[in-house]
């Protein structure tokens, strides 16, 4: 135990004041007081820096979501912070996540594509095909007719529901890519290889887009699909074989098109000729019918005259006919039926008359 005298010397402030303090102790005390002042200022600055570190800015094409201890502050649209400056408690109390709502984002599905390096991709070169595909590195898709193709797709989308896109999934971008992978494999299994590569490329792309949109809607990913580009290739080992088949198919189509064109031209010409012959026949028929009808009307008009006096009618018609037939004849000789006619065919031509000479 401490004695009373010692306790009084230490605990009594009056006696402490009376105790003389050396210069070193006094300098140390002043240094400590200055250090405590600086520490206080630093603490105030750190507190201010800590508080102002919660200030953040949201761009015009962004929305921000503030998480407080892992949960969004606000419900629904109220949880979104619009463009401008905002403040939240610094981490780890609050956490700010920014989401682009107007900017386009892309995901690429290479699940059905062959292994290729970025350098080869930039150079536009394809790797050399081996004896067979290597499932460990080469992706592929099975078609409806049991063939193998390489296919990949790039999906362009924008975020419509930022809250759902951020909080409904651990990584929504991976969910979008998984949906694209599933749609690509599913669509390939419903198309023949020729349709995917040449005959119905647009139909295959639409099938991938339609399947992806269906999966996105069912999973409520909160995105809107803008565009889907699909690229398909035959297996590298069989590239030349597919090219030969494609060439043969093109030649076949060309021959068929030429044959159809020739058939159409022949049919068109035959149809035109048939119509021309039919029109000409119809014209001749109409002309003959009109002529016969005119002659019949004329006969009906002349029949009463013939019945009144057949002999006179015959002589009149004969005279009219001979007049028309002998219009340009120089000599006209009419003979009764009971007379004989002797003709001198090479008679001497008449001599021209000359004027008499005066004496």
C-alpha cells in the first residue's frame, strides 16, 4: 500500500503546481498539445472526406441504384437516381451501382464456334482443320438432318428494367448470354444444314432471335433486344466439300432456271401464236359470215324478180355481167346461138392515112 504522504504528493494538484517542472518536460508537453491539435484537424478532415466521398454523379444515359447494407434504397422507380449529383453514405454503409439504360450492350455466343485466336480473328484467317473436331476446344451445333456446323451469334440489347437487371440475377449479362447460347443450339436443331448455310439464312437468324426473346421474357431479364446477328460456317475440315456441294447446287439452280425460262418463253410464244391464229380465224369467220349473209340478202331481194320473168332476169344479169367483164375490150361482137363465127387472127393492120400532096 502507498503511504498517505506519497498519495498526497501525487494526487494533490496544489502540490503538483508547486513542484518545479524542467524545460524538457515543458517542451514535451507543448509538443504533445500541438500534436493533439494536428490530430484533431486531421480527424475532422478525414471525417469530412469520408462524408463527401459519398457524392457521386450520374450521367445522362445512366441510372444509379443506392444499396444500403445490400438492399436498395426505395422501391421500384424510386430506387433509381436520375442524371446529376447525388449523395449517399460511403461504403460500407451504402454502395452505388450505375446502370446504362440508353447505351447498347452486346453479348456474343461462341458455344458453336471453332477455336480461334484473337490475332486470327483480326486478320480474318481461319485455323487449319485437323482430322476431326476437338470437343475440348471446338464448339459446334447439330442440325435437324444430323449434320455438324459452326455457328455463333451476337446480341445487341439495352436495359429496360435496371432494378430487375441488377437485383434479380447475380450477373444478368451471363444470364443473357446463356439465353443466347440456348437459343442458338435450339434453332440449329430445327433447321437443315443447307437452309442454315445458304437457302434460309434469314429464317435461321429470325428463329434465333425469336427463341432468345422468348427466354428473356420468361426469365424477366429486364432487357429489350435491338438486333441479333448470326454467322454460320461448315466444319473447317469439310469446307471444300461444302463448297463443291454449294457450287453444284448453284449450277443445278442455274440449269433449272434456264430451263424454266426457256419453257416460259416457249409457252408464251405458243400462247401468243395461238391467240393470233384464233383472232385471224375469228376475223375470217366474221368476214365470211358477213359476206354470205350479204349474198343471202341480195339473193332474197332478186328472187321475186326471177320468179316474175326468169328469161328476162337471166338476160339482164348476163348483160350486166358481160358489161363488167368486157369493159376494156376494144371489139365487142354479139352473135345469135345459130350462127357460125370465123375469125382471122392475123389480119393485116390498117395503113395510116397520109395527106395528098398538092400539084
